[in-house]
C-alpha cells in the first residue's frame, strides 16, 4: 500500500473519483466494492456528478455491497443497503441486475454467508474496492481479533462498531452482529482505495502509518497489498 495526504475531504473525494473513473474507462463493467458510511459519500457524490456530465459512463459498472448490519430490515434507513441504493444505484442509474447484494435480516445468516461466497465465486473478484476504516481499525466488518476470517462471515461487532453513527441514532438496541466479506475477498481486489477522513480517525491513522502489520488492526494488512492506495485528509493525519 502507498499513501497520500490530501488537503481536505473534498480533495480526497475528487482524487478518489478520478482514480475510479480512470479504472472505469479501462473496464466498462468494472466491479466496484462499495463501503458505506460518512467517508465515501463525497466520492459517491463526485461519481453522481460525473454521471450527469458524461452520460453512459456508468452504463455497465457493477456494484457489490461489502457488509451489512445484521437484523435490520432491508429498507431500514440505517442499512448499508439503503445507503448504496441512495448514494450509488439511484444517481448512477444502476439496475438490480448489476448490483450484488445480500440480505440484512436473513432467516439463516450462515446460509446467507454461503450464498455471498457463491455470488463472489460467480461474479467476483472485485476490481476496485472502496474501503473506509473504523475507529477500531476494521475494514468492512472485519473486526480486530487474534485471527481474521478469509471469506463471508457473521461478524461480532465491537462496542465502537455498535456505536457507529450509521446506527447510533436509531434508538433501541444497536445491532451486535454484521455480515461481511472476508479479508481474502477484499485482498483479491485488483485495486483497493482506503479512504481516511476526519479528526476522529487521527489515532487509528497514527497506528496504521506505523506499518506494524497486525490482526489487531485489520486495515494494517493492506500494507501487504500490491495495489492499495490510502488517501488521508489533513484532519485525519496525525
Ligand atoms: C461500512 C464499512 C465500514 C466503514 C467504517 C468507517 O460499509 O465498510 O468499515 O467504512 O466503519 O465508517 P465511516 O466512514 O462512517 O467513519
């Protein structure tokens, strides 16, 4: 992984959009792995603007959801599903046949993980994977642990993930589990863009930049990926 410092979150989003669009120009039916949350929304807005100015740019792109809060209904405003539909599918006019997703409240989460793995085997790997980083160092919902999991699995969410702003305002008990692609699925991506923005990420960014590779900070494994680019804005820079 290499990393770049950007002056502002706007610059970060603009640079990330340029990188995605450059890749898309080389592969029209690129499979984009899409993290949700606050960090990539600027990037997705830039892509929505490009869809307006360059009709047809996204006519073959495919999107894959990386993770999901387990136990929420699909149309809950807090789901990754709702986020991706609002931030990507609607503005880029992506039909459901170009969207690889999975259920937030499946009858059997274990069977859903098997289905995700089958879907990944058929349609993957991801070409460009957009990642954010949790304040605890997670990527997607691969949470810090003594060992990590290669493929789709049920993640037991740490306290900090349970208090993520996406679900914090919902009221009631926060989700305690998630569904997520695993580390190998993410690692098979041809290109990874790790986006880090905002002062809340300063401490974890300091740990990440130490280049100490440990499963206690899952994002640190990205130092091993041959084509991962980490964009960090000034507010997050330690
Ligand atoms: C969500 C996801 C998470 C977030 C991370 C950072 O789909 O994959 O790993 O990227 O929790 O979230 P924000 O950007 O909201 O700080």
